[in-house]
């Protein structure tokens, strides 16, 4: 093969060996993708998606057939009663905030049962950020938190006692920017069983960001009442340019629709402009896209593992999200890693990422992303704060063969700067 990227033959040889080693994991990702693709296709067929559904409306968007059909397709694909899929849900954070505000009333208590929630959700709850912006706390919603056990697992007895009398339990599937393990759908099911046994009236909400289609079932199939996620992560398949989804119990999704637009209107209005085609196509492709991202994560874990770096999860561990943390061990390696990822991006390949200050972070942060959709982390991207253990969070890859190049360039860049030795 003509090497357009001038990758050291030793690194090429190592990557070929690593890829062979990953074959069983790749096969697993393929099996998951096959099952999920069939479920999504069946949902399209059962709901009789037709050509006019792909075209949107303007103005109030009354009787928007494509929007209503998409909600039903989504619900079926996710194993939920109902869904609300909107381009006007601007991000994962906005979508999760919409769901939480829809569920919670003054005096209610929310319990985060898998430890401190993802950074951006904290300002919505009111445990970070500026008082007075209208957080849940500003509205008199009470909050408590159950830390994970020392090995990063949900603390079931502590959860059972904390949720009694609470309105809502919050579970986060992916680990976000922490190094705790992500939680499989099976583990989420065990947490839900513990919550139900303690108090059957608690609403169980799952932050499903980064988790969609990594396994063959989603949180509603193990009893979650409601879940939410972003369309510029897994569920948009790399095609949707913006948006979010909420799926779960019909009565709760309806409340979310009232919160998203307004009471009395709910899901009856909201025009779709020209976004429906990409939302349908994105969902249709999502299982396949996620397969590519999972393969990229597995390959990276194995490659950097072979080069002497830690990787979480390990290359051969079961997966429940698309996030991989590579423990590079030094600031210089982190910078080189991100430069390599950037060089292998289809957009802005010529940019050189630099560490910089970010609001909300104590240390400098570096990011690499050259994406078709701004900020889309289903596309190959890497970032992390420059502090011990100098971990980069790597995610995405809508095409494994192309993302693999980015990962190889990350290793090549470290090598070029004398930060690692290649096996002879
Ligand atoms: C990405 C993410 C969010 C927030 O999504 P944004 O689209 O970045 O606002 C929330 N929770 C988890 C676990 C995430 O990974």
C-alpha cells in the first residue's frame, strides 16, 4: 500500500498486529451493530416512513407528519413508549435540563445515584455556576448525591436509603470526564431494581449520552422511566447537525414536550425546517456509525497499551459507551497526541492544537477536533486537562478506516518528538 501518511513501518507493523489482536472485539461490535441496525430498520418499516416524512414544515409546524413519525420510530428503536426528538434541543445538556425541569417541582428532591453528574449538568442542578440563573436549586428543588464505591461502582445499599421519598433518581451511563467505569445496561438495571425495591414511586432518569447503540438494548428495557441524549453524539449517526432526544414513559415524555415548548402546546407544534431528512438518515446509520467509533476506541486502547500507556477501558473489556481514556503520562505526550489526531482529521487538519485556559477548569485543557459538525464528538476528537495522569479522552470516529489514521498519527507524533520508542 502506498503510504500517503509516511507512517514509520514499525508503527504500521505494530498496528497491523494490534488490529489482529482486536478481531474478537471487532466481531462483537459488528454483532451489536447488526442487531441494532435490524431493530432500527424494523422501526422505520413498522411506522411506514415515507418520502413526504423527510420534508419539514415552517412556522408553527402544526400537523408535521415527519416530526410525529420520527418520534414514533425513535421510541420503537430505543425500546421506549414515546420519544421527543427535536433540533430545537440544542445540546445534550439542554436536553437533560429540559427533562429534569419537566419532572421536578419546588420541594421535590433529586438524587444523583451514580456520583457527581457530568460537569455541565451541575449548573442546571445549581451545585456549580451562578445563583439566580434559574437552576433547579433556584426553584427550590432539593438535591443529594450518592458517591460511587471506591472501585467506581454504584453503592446499592446507600442508593436504596437515599432515594426513599425522592422524586427522581439520576443515573449517568457514561463516565464523562472522569476515570470511573461506564455502566452497562445490565448494571443500570441492577441500580433500578434497588431503587424500585426501596421506593417504587421514584422516577428513574438516565443520562444516556455516548451510550446509544453500543449495546443491543437501552435503559428503558431494564426499567428506566426516561432517558436523554445528544444527536451530535451517537444517536445522530454523524449526520444530524444538531438536536437532542428524550425517550421513555409516554406520560413523562409528554411533560418534557410541555417544558420544551409550553404547557398547552407540548409536541403539537414546532416546525422542522429542513432537518428531518438528516435526523432520519442519522438514526438509520447510527448503529453502523457507533460500530466505527467502538472499533476506533478498541484499536486505540490496544495500540497505546502496546506502546506502554494505560487505557480505560482496556481493549478487551466489554463496552457500554464510545469513550476511551488514554493515560499518556505527560503533558508533552498529551499535546503530541492531540496534534496527531488533528493532523488526521478531514477538516482543519493543518491546525495545531495548543493547551489553553477553559472556564470551569483548574488546569489548562487541550482539544483536537476537525469535524464536519462543530463540536460533534461522534466524529474523531480528543481532549483533556493537562494534569496527572495526563489522560486524553478520545471518542468518535464515523469511519473506522479513516479514524485509524488519526490514531496512528497520534502515536507517530509522539514518536517524532522522542516521547516513545517503537518496538523493533
Ligand atoms: C456530552 C455529555 C453531556 C452533555 O452533552 P453536551 O451536548 O456536551 O451538552 C452530558 N452527559 C454526558 C455523560 C455526556 O457525555
